């Protein structure tokens, strides 16, 4: 069915809140976290689940808690997150995405995540 939500509406709502919190245009924000603007838009509307790359990007660049995004646990911005995000990291991700493509940047972020990502509980 066209327009049908396949993702928990609460996750989509929290992604929308996080995007509003960051305060960047969708294209710019999506580039900094290594996903396309249409993909991020589909996640916000519940038409697509968030990718690991998107979650990691929001956490690393803007300090948005993955636990909060997925289950609403804790605070939206992780306690150990830099205030206002890490602008240098955001700039580096944008430059890398422009240089090698967003897909490769997303793969790199996923490979770096492992146990090194603070603020994420193990299952």
C-alpha cells in the first residue's frame, strides 16, 4: 500500500525530533551523516527503517543517543556528547562523502562503530 508506514511511528517521530534539534536543512544534515536526503525523509515518515549508518552518524556527529532514537530510553543528546556536535567531524564526513560517495562513508562508519561507540547498550 502506498504511503504505508513500515516502521514504528515512535521511532519515526524521534528521528523527526532529532532532525529538528540539529537544525540543518535535510540535504546538509543527511550529507554529514552519510545518507541520502530521500532516505532520511523516508525514515522520518516511517516508510523505511533507520540504517545503522544513519544511527551512528547522528550519534557521532551530533551526539544523538541511539538508545533514545530506537526505544526512547534516556536523554536525546548523550551525556558525553560534545555541545552542538563535533563540527570538525561533520566537516570531515561531508568532505569524505563528496570525495568517495555517501555509501562508502556509511560503510566506513559502520566498520568503526563496534564496541567503541559510547552511549549504546549491548543486547
